[in-house]
């Protein structure tokens, strides 16, 4: 483990608090520790996220406050004139006790942790929802109003995730002239609102969505209808020009700290189906994505040949998304009996998960579920939301995307419960630590953590212990890998850490939490959260 004093490059945020070290005679350098109520997150034990002074999102676990003191420093060490001593936290332990157990109370409320939960759609925290049950896939934001400080969403879950998609012609109206101002604006709009941004560039939806230069360069339509020209993706011109766009995007944004993920939407209307891509074409296009992004999470379109290929080409690296989650249509339309028709939830998704080799993809990469239509549409149709949401948990989803349309009041609690259960949700059940220690000595921390969510976390945030005294903060990193904290599994581990010698006699607070390093605009920004 590293022992780090406060220095550039480190961000830590902590949630739960308890008292801890007490140091006695200088000759012995003994310390004692004791438990108490938390100082953040109302003393709850569920791990939470906070913001640093630069507004970055930080992941956290829990805070253990400790007291270390020489004689006369701690309240009660010296008897008052009347000969009585004020009660002190150590008094509840017998003199012969050597350890304490900290058992925080679990929180069941919303916790704004990153990389999980409900996402806004073509909008950001605090923006108005779509006015009814309909949304717009084509029109992503291109202008960004100054942030007014509002991040709450009425009739919609709170969130740390945003999702935006734009059509090709908007992002590249002329060959090689990219509207990076749009992407930069969206990333900044998400950042100041405490969100990370998921992005998709779509080849087309309507006819005007394909830039003119593509047709002029020799692009050919698959067919012409009264509504739109479908791109023939097997024309080499498409591989060239679409590939150029994806490479340029990756060169600029791969690894951007606010870019949550990038969809491998390589072909078809909305980029959902792969269009008419042959297997060979799909694989060449997917190779462009894989070569252009080595840091940012890539997300494949469930059911496409390209996604199945990516799962084999880059095992463990690719997440998946389903864009018609909740489709349980029952209309036979005169072709088959009612409730005997095809739909996504009972036909397409079980089959595609199996065929694409995605059954265990959730173990290493996120699952994202975008609603088919919207939740109020489900409600009007009388669909079984309980069954739909249960399937989402069985898929091990981390992200739910109900397209920034209102949640019906009757289903508000259903959706809130689903939001709490998706992704990771770590609960600190117990920490066992010494009552006595000496600075410079090795001490044991026995930690019991429970992931009560339905998925792991996919970011490699280091676990760390922080010792605070006055204005000094020292951090000792753990070797634990939090990505291995699987859902429905209890995690217990033993950490042996060194009580820092740099601390002076007096009270010391001890925290356990996540450490995060961000890289932004070529500069590493490190800060301690308060």
C-alpha cells in the first residue's frame, strides 16, 4: 500500500463516520479507537458519490473518524476541579478490550453514485422533460444555456448520467469539418450538472441526416422511398467516410473523464440494426471502433452481427444496450392470434443474448436499457411493468434510459425501486479495527461489504484509508479490487495498513473510501473533497 500525504493527483470523498484512534503516553505511543455516528450521508453506510471543488464526480464508501491523543489532549483526560471526568467514547469498552466493531445503518434512499442509474435523454439534469409521451431521436442538443444551478428533475428520477445522440450531418456537415463545439458543449453541460455523458453518432434517421458530401463522394442508396434514402453500407465509400468520423471522434475524446461510453452504432437507421451491412462490412466497421477507443467504454447494439463480432474480438471489454426494452406488444394484427405475436422482450432479447455470447457480459461491462417507447406509453397500454422491470434486473442492467418523459405517479415508486437496484450498490456492513495501536505500526482492518445492486462497478477506483488531523491528510491505499465486488455476494477482506508516523499527538480521523484520478484537458487534477 502507498502512504500518501496530501498532494496533487488525489481525490477522495467519504460518507460514513465513526470515532477511532486515541494515543496515550508518548513513551508507549499507544492509540485507541472507538465507534460513533457518521458525519456525512446522515451516518448511513451505503456508499455514495460527492463533488470536489472542481465539480468532478467522486465515488465513496464510508468514513471512520478516529481520535489519537497524548495525555491532556482529549476531552476528559484531565479531571475537572470537582474531581469528575466527562464521559468519553472509550468508556463503553472494558479496559481489556482490544478491538471494536463498527456497524453502520444501511441507507435505502437515492444515492447519486456515478456510472449507474437512470439517464436523461437529449437533455441534462434540471432541463424540462418532453411534454408528453413522445421523444426525439434525431435532435440532440446543439446549444447550451448557462447552468442555473438546478439539477433536480420533476416527475423523473435523479441521475448522474446523461445520454445524447446526433445524426451524422449535424456532427460532420462538411467533409472533415467536425462540430466538436457541440460535443464539447454537451460534455461541459453534463459535467457542471454532476453527470457523465453517453454518446451515439447515428448514420441517419431521415434523408437529410446523411451529409451531402457523402453522396457526392460516390455513396449509393440501397433504395429510394418516399421518405428517405437508405445508405448502402457495403459501398466502400461508407467504410471510408464513416470510419474517418469515428477515428476523429476517438482521437479527440477517447478517455475523456466525462465521456461515460460511446455506442458502436455502425449502421442502419438510428445506428440500431447495422442496416444492410454484410458480416464482412460489419466487422471492418467494428474494427474502426475498437482501434479508435482504448479507454472509453464501448457499447454494442444487442442483436447485431457487429456486436457478436466485438464480443469475440475484444472479450470482456464491450457492454451492450437494448433499445426497445419493455416491448411486450400483444397485437396479432389479424396475422396471428392475440398475444401470439413477435415482440422484443419474449423473442428478440433472450435469443440475441444467447446468440451474441452476451450472457455473462455484465460481469466486466455495463448493460444499458432504453425503453421501447416510454414509461407513460407502457402505462397507457396497461403493460406489466413489474414483469418488465424484473427482466431488467435479470439482465444485470446498470443504466435505465426512459427518454426524459415523465414517470406516471402510479408507477413512481416502481421506477424508484428499480433505479435503486440497478448497477452496483455497496453497503458497508461492518468494519472491525483495533482499539489500540501505535504510530508506525501495522494495524488490521477487517471489512465486510455487501453489493446489494444487480451488477458490479466497472471502474477501477482504488480503495483507500485516509488519516486526517488538523489540516493534514495522509492516504494509505488498499490492494483491494472493487470491480470484484459482485452482486448478491458478500465481500470480506483483511487490510493491513500502517498508522502514519507523521501525525502529531492529538485527535485523528480515519476514513475508508474510494480514490479517483481524473485526466482532463491534458492536465491531471487532484483534489480532496470536504
